[in-house]
């Protein structure tokens, strides 16, 4: 993002040692599986398309070596000439068994202002609006909302933020900072029958203050209908 003085400012950074992005945990035949979007052993790319400002990628999750895919993660992203990112994440049961207690997470490390100032970030989750944000003293703020609204959320130090087999539900704390923080949202899809799909739509917005970011989020839902197929 370019600020009023013409200076470039970073608002989103996902360090390689922090496992940010989409995560899932779910059960099939009483076995609990955990999968992250960055792993390579059990995730394979089924298809990938891209164009001006958009990308559509389909990932298959095959938890057992030599087995058939159990779940499919269909992700569409759009962002072009506007400080918003539109994301649709669709989860589909590819197996002939019921997927139970499917949980989807989105972990983000919003290093607002870049490496020189991210240690003064403040993260806030607003229960009334369902908006999670990260801001600092600079004229820069990032916020995110979803449809449906998240079932849980968490704001924590990046290396302490977990969504795994031992920590399947986020803590629902409302604020943390000023310090280096990361954020997470959780959606409980519940049980998925064979061939059943469930989706989450997300808008991420960046602005010079939180009120502007919220306005961008509200305005972007109409844009979502046009840009995400």
C-alpha cells in the first residue's frame, strides 16, 4: 500500500516459519486428520487457473499414502487495483463416508507496517460485527470479515497460535497488543455427507484507519458477487 506521502508500506506478511493460511481438522471413521495449506505430503493440486487479478486453485487431501482423496479444497481469490482481497473457500467430501466435525481455520500474520514496526500491532475481534483487525499507530490498518461469521477466533503471538489435533477450538479472546500478533478465524462446518460441500466467503481490506477498512468490507460484498464465480 502507498501512504499519503508516497511511501510504500507492507500490511501483510506470512513468514515461512509461521504456518499461516488455511488449515483443517476433521474425522473420518473416528480418525482425526489435520491438514495445512502449506504441507506437501498429503495435499496435491487438482487444478489451477489464473488471470488478471484472480486465481482459482483446487487442492485434494489424501491422508493415507496410496489411498483416494478424502476432501477437496476449492479456493478462489480476487484482488486488482483496489485495497481489498476477496476469497471463497469451498470444502467438499470426496469420500464415500461421512466426514465428521470438519473445522476450517484461517491463520494470518498481519505484520502491519512491515518489519520495522510490527511489534506495536493491536489485534481486535468485534463480536457484534464479526470483524477481526490489526492496526498500529501508523496510518495503516487491515481488517477481515466473513460470511458466514466465524464460530471462533483468536489473537495471539505468532508462534503460539495453534490449530491442530490438540487445540481444535480457538480461544475467543477479543484483544491483544501492542505487540507482535497474529490472528485466526474458525468455521465449524460440522458433518459433510459424501459429495456435500460447504463454503466460506472472506473479505480482507486495507486502509489508513479501521473505519475506512470496515467501509471497504461492507462495500465489497456486492463486488464479491461480480468477481467470484
